[in-house]
C-alpha cells in the first residue's frame, strides 16, 4: 500500500464462509515468516451464538528501515 513496499493489504476473493485458511507471505520463492491461520466470517444466513473479531493495525513500524522510531 505504500511506495516503499513495507505495508500490504489483501483482497482475497472466492473464499468459503466459516473456513480456516493459512496466510503465508513470500518474497519470490522465499517465505518471509511462518504462516498463520485466518478464518472467514460465518455465512450471512448462519445462526451464530457469537462472533469474535481481532484487529491488528501494526506494532510501530520496521526499526531497521527507519520508518518509525
């Protein structure tokens, strides 16, 4: 999302509702980190008891690159 390529946004399409997927970031063929699980929302017509949402907006930037100090 930025001109230096440090921040990303994902637009994953055609995912199945209430399904866990593994997100893995790559720089070419090399993984940048370990994968982590992400689960899609329940189907809009599903009868659910609760919904838990976690939002992580960042941890302060990349120290080596000097984006945030």
